[in-house]
């Protein structure tokens, strides 16, 4: 999933769910944040592959990567909690 731009640092997170339906719900919940919370130093893509949601974060530096990682993990956590209700 790397983009055409060069970045110094990147990470791919994978979240596996019990069904493709739950993964779709989680993906759709966080997908809308793409472009809304990204800064000049990070880029993020989200894809779903069956029951797995993959988030790829690219950053220009480690501080931006850590911030992006924290942001997306928190968004996933909130989406998971909300989908359990």
C-alpha cells in the first residue's frame, strides 16, 4: 500500500474480526476520517480484506508516525466499542 510519495517511516496495522460484516462496519466507521484528521506529515490508507481491516500510516518523522498510530488505534477502539452496542 505504499504511496508514490517518499516517507521516512511507515507502519501497517491489521485488525481481525469474527466476520466480514463486523470488519465492514469498523472500516466504514473510521474510513470517513481519512482526509479529516491527516496533517502535512502523515498519510493514511484503509482497506478491508475479508474479516481484516488494514490501516497503513506513512509519516515524515517518528513523532508524526507515533501521533498517527495513536490516533488510528483510538479511532478503531471507539468504533469497536460502539459496534458492540
